[in-house]
């Protein structure tokens, strides 16, 4: 956001931007149907899309992942051994550690990450302000494209990475496993609480300009906004610890 060029509200190709919005909106429901979408993220995605100047892209509600890679940030030669968007059990981690490690086995906890596009710079600034107010302190403007709009990443900085195995060497002592898993879940839940705070913060303001086509879609399919409120889905986990 330091570039002076980005401060100028650039003109977008709204026809193409709108086409992308509808494509990504339809993808939300396709991903939900096949079980790919994080259900606790649905309410927030719908809420953002009810504004005619916003659409959401690939996002994550926060997760615990065990990956086999040289480093926890490696992208190449990385295989996901285990992934869960809700608290894990000690026996799940024990079972994972019985598997052979090709490189190194890392357990990574990440908080929610929301990617979205706005059709104007003013909207981008507004969303970033709301995100930071809700605790998504590491949020920023990633790029601008006349067809894709202003691409934002809303993120919290919530993260844990820990080496648990290399070859046949296990780095976690059995007597500490339960405490270790409890901390992993604590970090995950902290990220989920920030997700709820973002929803509550955004709900007070969005939509600024209602998207009639999206609202008609919601009404025709009988989608209850309250039923997909992330608080209803996460309530049993917030007091999990």
C-alpha cells in the first residue's frame, strides 16, 4: 500500500469484474455441495457478496495441517498428511506420527485468511479498516487488475509451526502430547474467535450498496442468513478448551 500509484482510484472493466463475481459466487455453492468449503466460513462469504462492489475468492477459516516437507513454508515437494478445520484429538496426532516421514513432518496451525476483490479503491480502504478493527492486523492490498479489481488479503498473523518428526526420529515426548495438542487447538480457536469478530464487525456495515442479483439468489433458494451465521456453527467449539 506504499505505492503512490495505488492511492489513485483506477478505473476497472466493470463488465468483466461482474462476470468474475458471479463465477466465484456460483463456485461457493459448488464447493459447499462437494464438501470443499469450510462451513464456518460460508456466512462471512455470503455477507461480503451481498454488496454489489465486493466478491470473495479462495479463503480459509483456519486449520491444523500436518505436512511432509523440508521446511514449514515449502511449497514444492510438499505433501499434506493431515488437515482439519476444527480441534484435533491427541490420538489423531499419535496416529499421524506412526507414518513415515519422507522429508520432515511439521504441524502447522493457521488462522483465517479471506481473499476478496472490491470494485473501487475506496471500498478496499473501507474493508481493510474493518478487518484491522476486527483483529486482522496483517491485512493488505495485494494487487490491482482492471478485470479482477482490487485484490485484498485479510489475515490475522495467527500461526504455529512445529517440527514433530524427521525420518524415524520423533521430536514430541509422549508425556507432553496432550498439552501440545491442547495448545494447537487453543491457537486454532483463537483464530476462529477473530473470524467471528470480523463477521460481527462487517455485518454492521455491509452491504453498503445491496447486490440485487445476489439477494434474489438467496431469497429464491430460501437461504437463511441467520442459519449460516458462523457463530451458530462455531458455538460448540468456542468453549472447547
